C-alpha cells in the first residue's frame, strides 16, 4: 500500500477554487498529509487568475492558518502560466517570484501570448493537418522548455494538456533543472504513454490533486494507477511512501 505525503497543487477562491485556504488545510490534515501548498492560478489568466494585489493577503492568511494547524506545513505557491514574450516565460515576474515559497507552472487556455486560439482549435479538430500539428508542437514545446530552463520551478503541472507537446524534450529540460513532472488526478496528463516517455529521462514525478474543492485535496489514486500501468518505479514519485496500513 502507498499513501500520499503532500499535495502541492490546490486552489481557493483567490482564483477559481471553491474552498478557503483553511478548508483545504483542514481536509489535508484529515487525510494525514504532512504538507500542502496553496497554488492558485497565475495572474495572467484572463478569467480566473489571482489578482496581484491579493498576494500579500494570501501570505497573511496562510501565516494565520499555519498557527492554527501546526501539525502540517502550509506553503504559498502559484500555478503560473507558461507564455511567450516575457522575461522568464511566465506570467509572474522575477520580482514576484520572491513572494512565494516555490513556483508551479503549466499551460492553460485563457492567457495572452500562449498560442491559445491555435491550441483550442487543434484540440477541437478544427483545421488540423500533419504540418500544422508539427509546427504547433514545436511552438508549444519551446514555450514550455523556455519556462522550465529560465526558472526554478518546483512542478510542471499536467504536461501535455490542451495541445500537442514533445514530452521527451520537456522531460529532458525538467531533468536538467530538477523540476518534477506532475501526474494529475484532475487532468488526464501525464497519460500512461507520456509517463513511459518521460521516465526514460532522469526526472522525478509528483502526483497532485489540482483540487478546486476541499473534498479533492489529497486525491492521488488515479495518478498512482497510471504510474503503475506505465511501469514507473514508484520510488521516483516524490510524494508517495509505502505503508502497511490501509489508506
């Protein structure tokens, strides 16, 4: 048997989650997690990005909740958006990065300078061709690799989601930078085949809930099943540990 030790990908109403910071923490405590991160969507998202003015409020709230729940470590993070045209390839600035304990990043629709229209139409099968898919794969992969290589990301969230990407090249970048690749239980990525591709590189993996309501904090079984189906050595998943107890 295995158990999840921490969940670093959870959302609150500061972006578009349903549960408060304390509600997420309470759920994490009830499930025996040792750590949790609050990682709301980056401010560049046009509909549900966190407001930059809320960063200090989030820090203050996390500090207060930490006092109430000393049995769990609460981290302040952000799920930044990978984009083109910024200094570091993210929608949080190098100066803002210092406000967080660590940074997550992933690709999402709804941001400027992220090939969103091209990826949305590709995903919906509009105007696709082999040449277009190849060109978009190169653009998307370059965008993500740039973000990985120019930052110290803790986690690359749901790699491969929402468009065509070269997972092998992204995995090489994550291995070079020590960035964990996420197996999400909210998104289908990494898929079984993507895990098989990525695990050829010297990269670590993490399972995350991407919880948008408190009940899903600590959800990991779907990610574990995918990892096992891919033949991944489970010691490479940084937030799993073996236990003799029923979980």
